[in-house]
C-alpha cells in the first residue's frame, strides 16, 4: 500500500498567507487550477535534483520543474558553482559585468538566428520588448498572435475583459487560430501594411487542452507570407526553449525566426530572460529604450552560461525528449490496462496529458491528484516538464505511482468512464 | 598628484559588446549619459562594501549603488548568509517558499499603509500591476502622472514618440506638473469619474535637472482630492524606498498611500520588487492575473527579509541621510573655495547635484568626470545614492577627490564660469 500524503502544514500556512497576500498564492502558482487543491502541496521546504520536499515532509518527483525553469536539476553543482564564483566577485553593481559579453557571444554562436542578444528578467520583459522592436522596425502597430497563446501578463497579452485590462489595451492585437494558414493569409490581406509582427510559440501549448505541433509546412508558409509582407516573426520560446533544440525551437521545426524570446530553462532557475535577433533588427532594438533594475546582474548570467554549456555538452534536449518518451509510452500502456485512454500531446520533454474517457477533465484531475498524493507531482491543466535530472529510477518509480493511481480511480469510479 | 584612471580594458570590451548586444550596453546602464564616456568605467570586475573595481583594476567609491539596489554594502555578510542558507534549501521550485509568507508578514508589520504584499522582479512589474489594480478597483481607465516622472519602460510609461511606443499606448495617460495643486484640481475636474489613479514618486527626482521635495501641504492636498474623487494614490517608492523612512517614504512626507511600489533597495541587489496596499484594494489585487517565471523564488525573499531587518535594526535611512548631509555640506564648501556653486537637491541619501555656474551642464559633467577618474563614481545626470557602507573614511577620501577635481576644472576653464 502506497503512502497517501497529507498537507496539513501547507494548508495551514496558506490560510495565513491568504490574509496578507492577494489570493494567498497568485499567478500561475495559484492553487486554483490544482483540482482538488487538497491533493497538492503549496509550500516547498527543499529541492534537489528531480525532487522537491514540501513543508509537511512529503517527497515528490517534480514533473513541473518550477513550470519550466528547472532543467538540469535543482541545485545542480556545476551551475551552483558558477553562480557562487560570480557572486563572490559581485552581482548587481553600478557597471555591467564582463560575463554579459561572454554570454551574448555564447548565445549568438549557439543559435543560428541570433546575431545579437539582450538580457532582462521576466519572459514578459522580452516578449514586450520584441513587440516594441518590431513596431520600431516596421512603423506598424498591429500584433498578430494565436488564440490561447500565452506571452506574459502585460495587458495587451491578457484576454479582453480580464480585470485591469482595458479594451484599448487589446486594440492592436489580432488573435487567429493555430495551424490555420488560410486565416493567417486572410488576416494579413485585410490588414495589409499594418501588421508589425506575428508572435507565437514554436508549437501550440495552451493550458486545459491538447497541445499541437505545427502541421506539415505550417511554419514554412508563415515564413513565406511574413517575408513577403514585411512582418517580423517573433518566436516565443520561453516555455519550449532548450527542451527541443539547443539552437532554438524554430530549428526543430525548420524555420527562421527574426526574434526569439527565451526565459525559463535559460539558467536553471536563476532569474534571466533573453531576446535574440537578426542583424536586420539590431538597429531598431538599439533605438527602443528598455531596462530594469536587476537586468545587468552578473550571477544569473554566470548561471545561464554554465547551464547552456552543460546542456550543450550533454545534448540535453535529446536526452529529455528520450526520457519523456520512455516515461510516457509506458504510462499510456498502464492507463490502457485499466481501460483508460491517456492522450499525450506536445513535446515528450514537456508533454500535456489528458484522459480522454471523460471530456470534462474531472477524471483526469482525479488521476493527477492521486499521482501527486503518491509522490509524482502532476498538474492536470498545464504541460509538464522533464529535466536532465529525471533518471530511469525516477521514471520507474513514477510508473509504480501511475499504476497505483489508476487502480485508485478505477476503484472509485468503477466502469463509469470505461470506453 | 592623484592617479588619473584609464579604462583601456573597459572600452575594448565595450567595442566587442557593441557587435552583439544592442547599444553594447543598454537602458539606464548605457554609457550615453556618461559624458564624456571616456571618463567612465563600463565593466565591474569586483564589488565589496561601498567600493567597486573595474576590469582595468581601478577602484571607486561607488555613489551610484547600482542605481539604487545596493543599500547595505556590496556582499554584506548578513544578507549573503541569509541568501546562501535559503539557496541550499531551494530557490525557484514548483511550489512557493514559506519565507514568502514571512516576508509579507514583516512588510505588512513594518509599513503602516500595507495590509498585504505582492512580490515580483522589476520595479516596472509592480507599477504596472498597481495601475491594473487601480483600474480593476475603480472601473476607470485614466492614469494621472507627473511630467518627467519615471515608472519603468512599459510603453504607457515612456514618452510619446519614443521608439516602439504607439500613440494608443499613451491615450489614457495624463501628465501634469509636479507640485502644482491647481493643475491637479483642474485635471481632475476635467476628467471627473475617469481617473483610476495618481502615480507619483514621493518627491520629484527626474534626471538632468534639480530634484524637488513636495511643497508644504502638497501631498495633504493631493490626498484630500483623491479621497474625494475616489482616485487611488500609488506611491512609486522604487527609488526612494528605505532611503528616507523604513515605513514608506509617504510617512516621511506625512500622507497615506493606497499602494506603494518597492524594488531597488528592498534586497540589497537580489532581484525582487513588491507592491503593498490597503485592505480596500486587496480584492481588486486578487482579481488581476499577474505573474512571472521567477517571482516565487526564495533566495531574493530571504535576502529582502534579512536586508529589511538589518536596515530596521540600524535605522539605516537616518544613517544614510546623516552621512549624505555630512558628505554634501563639505562638498558645497569645497566648491565655493574654487568659485563654484554646487547645488544639492533631493534627499541627502540620494542627492542630485549640479554646478549652477554653467546652465548647460557641461561644467558639471566635466567635474563629475574628473571625480570619477580619481575614484569617486559620480554621474552628472542622475541622483546619486548613499548606502550604509559609506563610512567616514569614504567621505573623507571623497572630499580629497572632490577638491582635486575642482582644482582640475578651475585649471582647465580658468575664470570662464566664475560667478
């Protein structure tokens, strides 16, 4: 019998937090999409490798990886050593650190589309900056994006009608369907000479629904249209970056991007984001005034450089894709043993899963919750993340948990959702 | 004869950087306002206490403090110990750290206007969020701000016509003059029921010109009008926060703020910003979706908590104000010995200086450059910053440098600018 976790301390602390912090825990860390919230830990006490321990002492194989930033293992000794070495010299000072130039050199060598690099903190810093650069370069106002695409929390990026978002914020944003070249063509021709840029993740990874790869020839058609119309292509690689291809996820899907936004996996959790771009746009990038208090800090740059080198050395994306496939193939089989259809979409290194037997997602939520309560941290609404720290031992243990969780929901629901 | 610095390595590295980074160095770290740029170092090799060393081995007493973040000394052992201890446990993980609740508790206890606290990375994250909260709370769109006020780099905060900024971005922003209650009243009555918030620093600290304290009764009048009209008061305390008063700079000037934005001095350079607010606005704050990849990281929170406690224990704002006054009083006297009128404005802990003899600022730039080349890092366009690490030895050495620099410009310009 597997141990079923309880979260007494987590939930007591949350109650206290809710008095003095909006939502108690806000944003993408909010417990609200963790259904039922009683199945999830809210506070991390310790993290190491592929594991986190919550404040109640429960241990988890962490398949969320801090929603992406953790990519080479929590507390990776190589990254930590590089960060500590730099921190002894200095971090946030009055002039910039030499390592900023070294990091820019490394990234422009690594990424074929990158002739230059710009560093910030948030993913949203660089998606915003990318759009401003595209506007400055083209003299156009409109932004083309994919419905359900996520590019940060600036008002223009949020859904119209959300709290704090004005209609004016969305005035220059046109959202179209993913993988729909006909709609793309139509929208471009209806807004001829007005669209500054097309911003999109390299494949579609929304929450609460199946993720979608580009259809054959999709990006190649997009590229052709954008070149013809002078529309800047912005690849938002904040989530997928370095989990598909070290050279940029656009290379994985075979297209050239004018600008690429990086964040999460860049520095294994150290706070840094980056925009890289083509020579053509460097002048426009130089004209836009864009900055932040901590953007020139040396430690996250040292961590990024060490992390990129380590990922390159180990061919981390290939390893994570392989580990993901291994994990998922057997999980699908285990599911079918219990009469459940577990659908996997997106990249195996950051898969989105869904039990199709119940379209309401309730059954899927129940199963993710049962897995989490047994030590495999699975969200039900968001793609998961594999890191290079997820080894075969983790995967084997996960299969055992997955099996036990399917057994539990089968016991609870009987034949109700059987196909 | 004092040693005059040269910056061969800094400038060689910058040349390389300019090939692969927009502007080489961008934003507020850009060398462009450092006039003449040949007098300034561009790259920090090492930082400790009140000092930085550049890549050419030159040592500086640093009066910019990373443009604000450094407040208790580079590499402060207490802050570093707290950060290192937390880093061993974990930093950016899949759930939030317990220290987030502890930090929120500490700040809501410390700051009278704060019933809740929200954490992010950039100063601009929390000014943006504050405006969204005010809009969500009031259902109004318009923002009132002070001409020349700086609240970050989001398009609405930038000057109309700047690259990447659209006219639409500025549509709901009304800029008025500092210390002008009549214009404030007029603007409010012309936009009755339409203004969501008034965002302003607690005193006016623009670049390239004298800083200004609020006139007697200014904030009290603002408060009265805003209460009457249901306008949310947002204090942008990103630059002045914890350099005037631990309880919020609004307390220093005797008014109540609905929201206060913090960043720079919060964690002695560790990347964290905060919005604190009144109970009335907690519901609106909870409704706005706002988040970032690294906002729940534990290390900057641990650093912030240690830094705030240390500043509280030592009454850091009072010390920095006193050290600033000591430094500046004698500097003004030294200037007058050479026939120059050195005007000091703003808070002594973050003073703006200007030699009034030459209204073009050229003479002031020459003097700041001469000081910097002798080891006192002074910018000519931006207010400086004092930290608790600036001791009497630093101040004495600075006076010597200041004297020698005045001697040098007197020698260069003779009686040209004498009053």
